[in-house]
C-alpha cells in the first residue's frame, strides 16, 4: 500500500502546491523540500538549529522501540519558504545507529539523512504517520512567527525497515494557516 500525503492551498507566492511524503522517505539526491518549493516558484530551504545526543523522551523511545532515556541523536531544523518559517522539524535516531555517523555531526548531510541511512542499510519499508492539531507553545509561536490563536499541525512519522526495525522518528510542527493535509492510498 502506498501512502501519500498532500498539502494543498499553502500560499507560496500565491501559488497552490502539493507535497508527497514519499519524496521525504526514499533515498534520493538533493533536498525534496527545495524541489517541492521550486516547483511552485518558491525557494525552500532548511536551517539546522541543533544536533545533539539526548536521552530519549518517552514518546520517542516508544516510537523507536528502545528503552526510555536511551541515547538518541536529534537533528532540529527550521524549514523556510522564501525565507519565512513554515515548519519546525525534529528527527530522532537511535544512538546505536547514529553515533559516529554524519547524523551526529552539527552540519548538513551530503545527500540528506535519508540517503545516509539508506547507505547504512536503513531504508523505509514501514512508515507510520499521524496528524494532530493543537495550540503552539510560546517558543513554537515565536519560531514560526504565528499570530495569537493560530494553531499548529503536528505530523509525526516513524520509519522502520522491512524487518520492522524502527530507525527514525520525526516530529514536524507546521504553521496551520491555509494548510490542509490529505492522504491518498492506492493498492499495490
């Protein structure tokens, strides 16, 4: 079963645009966000905010199938469209997988994290996504430059291998303005 997420109606230079999760989980060269934004005449970039090894929070440990407080590497990014913040993206990797790799280094990864993971034998074969909405925390509101009262959409994604080994858990906090998520599923 192929799952596709489509985000419609986001105004980027007053153009409609669509986004597919598939581009974000398949090892490819380049930045899927930059390609997606460019297709609408916009410039999509990401700014690396933090790379750290931290004890796994409860939800992250559960998603990755590791003991709570085990080491995980987190890569926090600010996602921009034409230099305006649109998303906060935090990706967590088990320390046993990420330690000693470019995932643990505070710099951009040539080809991206998904391509690096693929070269290490971790390719997404089982992906779970969940979408929710809530009011932003004060720091999220500041980072995304949201007006008072505007909610955020939260998209979580857990990627696992064909053997069922979880290797990445991402939490994406998105400005909800003019954004709609639609899932489309097709039989193989």
